[in-house]
C-alpha cells in the first residue's frame, strides 16, 4: 500500500509541475501577444503619420527624405522589438521549465536516497 501511495503522490506531483508550467506558458504567451499588439498599433500610427506628412510634401527630395526616415525608423523599431521579444521568449521558456525541472530534480534525489537505503 505504501508503494501505491508513493506512486500516486509522485503522479500528482508530476501533474502539478506540468500545470504550473502550463500556467506560466499561458501568461507568457499573453505577455508576448500584448507586446506584439503594441508593436502593431505603434506601426499603424507611424504609417498614418507618415502618410499625412507625405500629403504635405512639396518636392521630390522632401518625399525621399520622409520615406528614408520612415524606413530607418521601421527597421530600428523592428530590430529593437524583435530583440525584446526574443529575450521575453527565453525568459518565459526558462520560467516554464523550472517547475518541471525542480520536480525531476527532487524525484531523482529521492530515488538516490532510496538506493542508498537499499544498499
């Protein structure tokens, strides 16, 4: 009976660690989605402002300068946001792996203790 109780407890612990991990992943995906939506909104706003400014240009040089500034800003923003998203993704993955890794570390430690007692 003791072995069954230990097995049941171990299965519950495994399920709990995966549930914690899933909860962390779900929250992390919400954070990533929120960041992406903010980027899209900022991009749309920048495009609208650039479009309005383009309506007021008087020379081809002014239009070219406006377009060059928009392109520079677009690439700078995209690179910056991609770096932030990458860092956030790594952080979320590490946080989500922690409950599972912790459980397996504890389980292997208990197994090691059991082997020591048996020897």
